[in-house]
């Protein structure tokens, strides 16, 4: 994997989180719970214009990031946000990259930043379907996140000498990765964005209608402890 292009990709992942909000439909903020203690697995359904993405959040290994995400979900602050960016990596097996969504610093809806949960401590990895916090510096993540279309191990801790902490994975898509892939394929604007971000912004951002918690199905008696395979 070329080092320079990948370093630029990392910069893209970080910088976009600080971009000012653009054309986000105003939503009256709902008070967020002061504290959430997540279960080992918390499931959310993200309904977008292109379909629904079901994500299992890892409350056991990444409790801080999971609780943060659930505070936004519970307060309905993710309703009517958009997927605004696609990072397409030119190397490796295609499609290769990620899609990104969030509040983009909207001051009426963003909650305080959270501590960084390094993959070196959580044991989670940036694999296809992973959901990961976008950020600037360590400890600045708030309400922007990425869903990986492919494995991108260079985003894990210890892989980039310029940013050794990497990014914080806190769950994985279990159904609807095909929806994320459709978002990945939408047209990009050749002029939106500035600097290294130019050409990465979605021409017509994909709206997220709602994000809601949903029950996690328990194993059946006939198959105790059986894991539910992801529906990609």
C-alpha cells in the first residue's frame, strides 16, 4: 500500500469531521441522557434514503464510543443528518474505502467530545463493515463516523507514525452493507471541498432519515450461543 496516498487518506478522515455543516435540515434538539451504560451488544437501525443499515455496537470492548453514539440516537440528534463524503482508495481490491456521515460540527446538536478508545486496547479492527469515529486530534471525536467498505488496517493504532493512536472502531454492520456500498457509488462533486478534501464530497448528500435502537435477537434453544451471521 503506498505510504503517501494512505497518509493523505488519513488526513481526509480526520479533517472532514471539522468541516462546517452544509444544508442539514434543522431539527429541534432533544435533550440527551446524561449517561448511558451500554449492554455488551447494542443494535441500531440506520434508515437512509437508499435503505437500512443495521449496526451492532460493541459496548463490551468500546463502551465510551458506544455510549456516546447511543446518546445521539436516544436524543434523535442523528435524524436527518447526511452521508456527505466518500473516500475512494485507488489501490487494492475494489471497492476500497469508506463513507462518512455525522453532524459536521453543528453547534446546536453536537455533544462534548469523548476520550479516544484505541484499537490497541479494544482489540477491534478496521475491517469491512466496521463503524469508526472520525476526529481531529486524539480525544476530539463527537458525532461524525465512518463505515468501512473494505478492510483498511492502516487506520488501526500503531499503523501510521504520524498518528499512532489510529481511529476508534466501536461496532460493525450486520445487515445492509450493500446500502453502504450504494452510498459509496453515488456521484461526487468535482469542486466541493478544499485542499485534499476536494473531490471527496458527495454531490447530493444521502439523507439519514432516522437512527433507532432495536432489540438484539437471542439465540434459539436449538442453537444455544449461535452467532447470527452478518447479512451483507
